[in-house]
C-alpha cells in the first residue's frame, strides 16, 4: 500500500479536478463527460468494451513477441558484424523518420483489415527501441571483461554469448519495458486506419456517433491495458535488469 499510495492519490486527485471542471463549466456531455458519467458508461458497456479489449490485447501481445524477437536478433547481428552496422543501421534510422500514420494505410492494403496489419504496426513501433537499447548494451560491455576474455583466448562467439549478452541484459530490459508501453499505440493506430474490432475501432465508432463518454471509456481502458502491460513486463524483466 505504501508503494502504490502516491499513484493512487494522484489518480484520485486528477479525477477530482476533472469532475470539478465539468461541474463548474457545465460543458455538454458530448464535449467533455465527467469521470462519473464515463464510469457509468463503462459499466453499462462493459461486455462490449471487454470484447474489443481482448482483440487489442491479442494484437499487442503478438506484436510484442514478434518485435522482441526481431529486435534482439537485429541487435545481435549488428554487434557481431561491422558490415551489418554499415548497411543496416542507417536503414533503421531512416525508418524512424517515416511517420507511422503514413505507413498504416500501406500495411492495411498489404495485410488486410484483420489481425496482422495491427500486429505489423505494433512491431514497427517497438522494433527500433528494443534494437537500439540492446545494441547499445552490447557495445558498452566493460573493457575489463573483454580483456579477460582475450587473455583466456575466448572465441568471438563465446565472448558474445557469455560476456556481452549478459552484460547487456539491463539495457534489453529497459527496451522491453518501453516496448510494452508503445505497442498498444501501434495497434490502435492500425485499428484507426481500418478494422472492425478493437479499442481503436470502438473509439472511432463512438466519436462518429457523438458518444464521447463511450470514447473516453475506451481510451481509459486502453490506458489501463498499457499500465498493466508495463507492470507485467517490469516484473518479468526484474531479474534481467538486476533488480530485486
């Protein structure tokens, strides 16, 4: 309770300010619904929201898994090969300069309106943070460890897997934790462009029908999903990051 009390207190304080603003300004509900109304709407539509949340959660989890595998594999290749760093690293930086919204319609055109276009969007968003974090850790191995490996005539493969990778695990953990927060953004962007299910689709549907309270309920559900994913990833990578 001591650990979570500041976050809970801040949340309650923010909700109180939100409700006060709505009450004092007397804004129409389609402009800014209060948290009480949003909570009521969420409860009334809880099964509908749960159905769309399950779709978005599946997209995010698959995207996280695929993005983590691709990011780790790319970082290992970059750390092992100078040629790969010369050829691949500029391409990675170039892809980050492209706006995600510009790629979403193309991915939807290629992969359709189903699951995989949203998974691809999630992978695109989290791939670079995971790759960059792990690669940075691999390239920052303590010099003393490398000197000891050379003294013992260890092979480059043994140095990579037994020294450089273990030393880079805290950076990989940081990249995975960031990815757990960013992945839902990619999935929702894909749902905005073209989908028939998911929290992003529900937001667009509610917005088109001027149901702002339902849109806020879906948005808050997405926020809770992101927080839960981050906490789960933080717990899963605690040992990797060297935390107790």
